């Protein structure tokens, strides 16, 4: 296309601006003939914008006050404690955002839940100890790991940064572990990384970030600045544990040892392992597709034969599964309404079919 | 160029001394308000995604990264559209309005990933579209010898908004016990106010000198805003500028014909390709300091505070001694920050030093680059030229951040950082030569 001749753009019909005089309208509206709005005096514009500001501020204030009213009053005491034979979970239905429980016996309707437990984003409990990952708004918002006793009263509170993600308690209730996404509140970071902590409740010793653990990968000591751990699961001896490590775009299952503070990579593509009560099998999420759409499936790994098999759940599960007993695992899937999730259960051997266990719940924990 | 001051430019300077043009203050206020609005949302979005909607962080990262690449192209389109038909205010206003409306989109999308993706895309497009026309209006409304100060004032106001936004959002979440919808509604109201302010107070095409072309420079429009109503309405004498063959209908790549612009773009891209990105700087700080982790999210506020307090002095310095000086010094400050990260283990020194140097870096380079390029670009093609410059710099930085991330993973922190230091030093030396020629040419 040939270049148009200079000044051919006059077809817009705008009067050529005189060279010297600024034509911005002043108080007298001298320039008013050109565009009606420009004709408005400065004072009129200021008044108009100020009026609009008042209207907008009113809308914002009314909405905010309404939202603040919606917020439920915060209760600190739990309506119940940890009792054997109950399935505990975070409710996303009645008593939203707080822990609820159901008798484990089959045939109990989900509506029979007892609500009014502690307010948590993630929850787990075992052996008379509860672990509640919670978040308090503020500047900046702060997350906490709250250690709860058998009556779900607060024993210890640890300030954290990031978004709560995984929470686990060893069968004895001694070893606690949680994972946070180290982003979200930050102005700076754009990608997600994780920070996993381990707390020994007997000694009170806290490992804030386990990434310094001595790692062996492919038979050799492995160093890399980008290692990230998540999804810890402790064995019955409160010493051995399983977790996921990611480095250079790959994830590995590691077997860790608390006493020697060492970890050894066992196999690739295993995330969020969960050890069965009899300590013989791991259920984990395996990445079956790259990208962000439906990337994971639940698998079970037999630790004696190191054979893995898919579970009957065909949907993508982004959760650390929890064992209800030695044959069944439970996990959360997004619910139909926003911000809700449902707890599903599926046999841990690949047979059967997934069944809806608790509508409107997440973070299942069977207390035995 | 603007450095070769003639008597006429001297007169301009006298007229403009002590005052910033009304449109600059108007746009500064619009940016302040808009940044409060947009940073409110940016600060809470990851929390909203993961905790409130229960989406996987993976999905969030995917949606968030999806549009970053596209922004660069949108920016070019915005600049070009503004120049064609001289519609700076219209294009910028459309961008602001689109971003404001995207908050409603977030509200209405509920939990739908598709809707949220569309809202995020609208916000990014709005942001990309408005930047170049806005900077063009600033430069066209200010006398060429006070451009540095004009951009300094604008950036200081802009950064103030960026600083207040997250604080406002966290305060809202605190007051409403995590009602994210309240954040979106308030953000929308604030954003809409910004659009109204733009409509009312930013001059339209009849006030911008783009219909004439060089050698007439951008005249000052001192009484365009209510803040400076009683100033003498005599336009400054034409200042010196480079002669332009300037066709009235610029093409998108026209600025490339000008060697001075090519050199500025080259320097900006070179230096951009040697910056490792803020995210990594804060990550490195985080690794070397082990103080109360929960205050970490507030660290960038320190750098922003330095930025906003030094933006105007840096711009004025540029007006006085030549804008390449603060531009190069700013990158030298960045080099200093990298060296500190490399050499110091002392917590307090490292923290204060790095935040200070990063703040100086932004204050001395961000607005100053636009002030450096403004006089080189013909008025009728200024928005396109600025868009090209910003896009070139942004793409170079994107590449650099990716490269640094790869180097970190492959070689470890120290070798990667040493490489970055060497690269930045080399880029700095090359840019000093490139920009010196530029100023000698006149």
C-alpha cells in the first residue's frame, strides 16, 4: 500500500488546530463550540466527577458493610472433640469452612453431620491430635498451623506464609506435617513453589522447611536449588515417611528417615503419597497428562512388589488421599457450586467404582 | 536534541519551571486510582483461586501466564490505533474502561474457569492498550525539556496507587472476613472513578499537538487542568527537535527509520535482556534472609516507596543533565543490587541495600526512558513509537527472566547470578556507547 500523502488524515473533519494558542477549554469555556463536553467549565467537571465519586464510594461502602454482615461471628471453641469411629472433614455446606463430623458407620445420612468444629482451610486428625491449617486476614494475611488436642482445643500455633495445601498427622498423633504454597500474598512471585514443614509434637522440634534434607536421587547425593517437597505421609514408627520431591520439572517419590535426616528417591511421577494404615501400600496421584486440564489420576503402589495400579476413579484428583480403612481411600473433588467440594471414596485395589461419601466436604480424616 | 538548548528552549523552560502540565497531573491521578483498583485484585487473586474457589494452583498459574505474552502485541495495536486519527484519549480510555469492567466479569464469572479467564484477558488487554497512548499524551502535553519531570510525577503517582491497592484489599478482606466479592466490587467502583476522571480531565485530540508535525515540538498546555487554571495561555516557542519527514498516517514500524530511536530501543532491549526479574530478586533475598517469613510479602512495598519518592528527582536530574544519565545510573544501581546479593551475607545491609537499589533502579529508568524517547519521536507517531519501545523492553525482560530461571536450575544460584552481573555490566557498557552517540549527534 502506498504511503498516503502528508496531512491526508484531515478527512476526520477536525478543524486544524491553530499553531500557537492552546485550545484546552479554560474556565470561560472559550472553546466550547467544538465538543459539548469540552465546553463544560472546569468547575462543572469537578462537581460532576466529585458527585460520581460520592455515588461510587457509597456503592462500595454499602456492599462492603453488607459483606461484613454476612461474615459469621468467629467461634474459637469446638463443639466436639476427637472421638473414635467418626469421619472428620471440613464442611463446605452447613457450617461452611469449619470442621464437621459424621459417625463412620455406613448408612448415616450426610445431613446428620455435627457442625461447629474449628475453622480450617485444611484439616487432619489421628491419634488424639488434630492439625488445622487456617488463615487470618490482615496486612498481610497470615496463615497458621494450629495443633489441636483430643478435644480440638488449641495447643500450639505456628505462623506461616502462603496458601495452605496439605496437612497430615501420623497414626500415633506425634508427627505432624503440612505443605504451603509459597505465594499468593506476595507482590513479587508469579510461580508457585511449596514449603513443607514437619513438627515433632513430643519434642516440640519444628522443621520449618524440609528442603535441606539430604537427598539421594538415582543412587547419588543430589543438590539443586529448585527442590520442592510436598505431601508427607508418616509410617507407624513415626520415623520413616514418604513424600514427593520435585526438581527440574520431574516429581519423585522419596522415602525419608527422620533420625538420620535423609531421603531417597524411589520412583518417578508420584505425588502426594498416602500410606495405608497397615503400611504396605501408597495411594498417590500420578500425572497422566501434561498441562493444566485433568492432569492427575489416583494410583496405588504396593511397597513390597513396587507394582502400581490405577484406582477406579476416572476423574482428575488434586488431593492427598486419606485411608478410611485398609481397603478404602477418600479424597475431595470440586463440587457443583463454586467453593464447594465433595468427598468421594473408592476401593484401594483398583476394583469397584467411586462413591459419593460426603457431599459438601473436603479434608477427610477417619479417626479410629 | 533537547540537550542542545537554544534560546527558544530556554524560554520554554522558564514558562514551565515549577509546574507540571495539567494533563500530566490528570493522568497521574487517573493512574493512581486505576492502580489502586488493579493491584487490589492482583494481590488477592491467587488466594481467591486456590482457597475460595478451590481450584488447583496449577490452573491458576496456567491462566495467569496465558495472557502475559499476548499483552506485548496488544500494546503495539494500542499505540498504532492511538496515532491513527489521533485518538489517544479514546484508546487509553477504552483500555481503562475494559480493565474496570473486567472486575465485574470476575464477580459474575463465579467459579467458572472460562469466565475468569475471559475477565483476566480483558484486564490484560485493557492494560496493554492504554499504556502507550497514555505515555504519548504525557509527552505531548509537556515541554520537551521538562519531560523527565513530567514522567517522574506520573510514575510517582502511579506507584502510590500500586502501593495502596494491596493494602486496601487486605484491609477489606480483614473487615469482611474474606469476602472476595467485596474486593471486586470496590475495585470496580475505584476503576470506574478512574475512567470518569480521564473523561473529564484529560485533554482530547483537539488539545494535543499531533496534527502538526516536526519541527514543531510538543507545546505545553499549561492550563488544561483545574489545578492550574490561571496560568498564562501563551504556548511556548517551538523548541529544537530533529527534523521529521513525518507522514500524517504513520505505519507501525515507522519509528525504526530513525537511527536515534533505534539506538534507544537497542539500549533498552539490551539492558532489559540483562535484568533477572523482580520475582527472582525477592526469591534470592528470601533465601539469604531468615527473618520473620510472614512479613516477606510486604518487602516489595519498600522498593515501591523508594521508587515513588525518587521518581521526580530522577526525572528532573534527567531534564538537567541529559536523560541517559539517570537511565544508565539506574541500571548501575540494579547492578549494585545483584552484587550485594552475590557478596553480602549481612542481613540488614542486604535487605535495606537491595530494596533501596531496586527502588532507585525503577525511579531512574521507567519514566526516564519514555522521556528519553519522547523528543525523538514525531508527535503523530509517538504512541506507536513508545509502544514499540515498551514492547521491546518487556520482551527482552521476559526472555531474560526465563534465561535466568534456566541458568539457576542448571548451574545453581551463584553461577547464574555471576552471569547476570557480567551480562548487565556488558549491556551497560554497550548502552553507554549507544546513547552517547545519540546525544552527540545533535
